[in-house]
C-alpha cells in the first residue's frame, strides 16, 4: 500500500473510532397492574438502569413531596423487581411512582381503588 493510501486508511479508521455510538436505551419503569385495589399487590419493575446500583423508589401523592418507600438493587443486567403490598387501609385515588438513580428519573401513574369485597 502506498504511503498516501496508508495515511487515508488510517484517517478513515480513526474517524470511525471517534464516531459517537448509539445512545443507550433509556431506563424504564412499569407498574402492574396500573390500577390496584386496597389489599392487593403492585408489582414495580425496571429495565435498562445502571448495573448493580441502588435505585430509589418514591411514592408521590397530589400536592405532597415525594416519599421514599424503598431502595432496590439492580441486577448486573440493570433490572429490578419489587412486589409492593397495598395495605387494606391505604388511601384511594391517583398517585405516581418514581424511580431515581442520580440524574436518571422515570415516573409512572397508578390508581388505588377501594376494595369493596
């Protein structure tokens, strides 16, 4: 290979190495079911969080400051799962659950209904 072609190939390889990579997948938060009755369980799952880190889960009621309910440890794959019992005496209404790790934040709504039976 001539020196000119070698220099061109080297520059092309350097340009490819310096090119930005695709953005990482954003963290997710899923609440299941999104409408739960008093006395039932709310399953909280997350994916694409930093691996082996503590994610803070916060409960948010309308007009109130977020309240930390628990910290969950992510797996080496960046996943977590928590089954949260909703007390039979829990207030009913529309709420939010927030997952936080440093500057990463995901918030999802959920509803608690009265359990009449």
